[in-house]
C-alpha cells in the first residue's frame, strides 16, 4: 500500500485506482450485447481494487458475466411485436475469464486473458419458422479469443497521487472457434449448420486493442474515473460462414466514493456506451454483421480486504440502437439485453 495522499484525508493510493478499476479486468466478451457482437475490453490495467501492484507482483483474477438478450430494436425503435407474438430471439450468454497480471514496475504491467464462454440461443425463425410457434435451441461453448496486453502510467504514481492516466495496448489471437456448428430443426429433418454469429466463441481474426484510462481525486472519498477502449479487427470476413469480423468499442466514466462506515467498501455510479461500428477502421467491412450500440447507467460496488478484492456492476440499458450495416441504408433488427451482471474476484500473489 502507498502512503496516504494527505493526513487530512487519510486515503491510500489504492482508493485512487479503485475509482476506475471496478471492471477493467472484466470478462473478455464483457461488451457483448446479445445479437450485437461487441467483443473485447479493457484488460490493460495493472491494478485492481487493492491498489497499484508493486514491481514483480502477480495478480490472478476471475471475471464472470451473464446477460439475457431478447429486446429487438431496428434503429432505436423497439420491435415490441416480437415479444408480443413470442417470436423474439433469446440469447443467454455466460462468460468466465482467468486474467493473469504481472507488474514489471509500478508504471508498466502485462496481462494475459484466458476467456471461456457458453452461449444458448433460442428462436423460431432459424428452425421451423415463426408460423410454427415452436422454439428450439442452439449452443456454442469453449475457449474464446486469448488476449495479451500491456499498460503504462503516463505520470509517475509516486508524484501524481491525486490523479493519473494510463495507456494500454494489446493483441487478440483467433483462438476461439469461429465456425461452431449445432443441429437445427428443419421441416426436412435435423440439419447441422453454423450457429449464429452472435454466439460464436471467437471472431476469427487477429486484432489490436488500444485503451486509455484515468482517474482524479475530487475531495474526501470522492473520485472521478473514465476509460475508452477500441478493438481493431482488420480481417474482413470468414469465407466459410460469411460472417464479418467487426471492430468494437467501449467508453465509460463516472464517480466513485468510499463508504466511510465500512473499511474497504466503495460504491460507484457512471455511464457507458459500447457497440460495434458499421464500418471498420482498417480492412474491409463486408460480411454479415449486426452493428449497433447500447447506452447504460452503471452502478457498482467494490470490496477489498488485504490481498483479496471483489467487484459487482450491473449496467442497465437506457438507450439501444441497431445501426446500418456496410453498404446498407436500412437498419435490420437485433436483440439487446436490459441489463448485465458482471463480477470480478482478484488475489495478489
């Protein structure tokens, strides 16, 4: 632990990093929003709720995420008839990541993310059709796309204890299955096909990710935090499936406050936007993709005790928009979640 910022506030530097670190080591598919695939996210930090890692320290984190997407939108207009007629697509997705972090120094750190996923998708139209009224399930599970990243504090933490900014860079390897298949029920009988792009464990492309994170101590136990993340996927599409390999992005920010009555406890409230663009920054953008974005209000809670810490956030969607795809002037529809549940548990070694 670092010494207090001032004797008057008696706040260790750990609380500064706590202000923005609640989910910076969240699940690898943390930004997935149902049918809108937004893979990636913010593993560049070298800290968790217990503060900056010392040179040579290790941190092991397990991050879990769940959501159910069944609210269809075309543009920002909800297709309420889908649920009324029970023809909506329902994705239930579970993500579990193991994240290993190594502090090279107090300013430079490296991390490796091993993601595992399980998806269940139920629909009518992919099987016997909406008119049948019969819902069937397809599933995909396994290892996702492994990530290796690094982050660096721009300012020396020893001299900038009231605020700092870090930059992160990473590489995403196409280790996840991007040609997963399952059995579909058709009038002609069971048929094995590629599952929908939204539940493929991997996206099939090498990617590069960049991230910017920062915090500032405002007063007492109150802090402001913010981060922005972008995943570049230069590969255009998967020939066998026709699925696009899209970029994705995330931005979040808000306020974090220490609960004085309970040592080690902090609560936060912020906003976030995450999604998939219709056109990639590099490479082509053709292929089947569902671009769009979701805006959410994000409350959270973090608790730290010694070498252990845990966090919970529940982003609640307040705006969803299924935008147009490459070369299209009309937005299709896509299913979004009302909220997601994110947890993270960490231990320092």
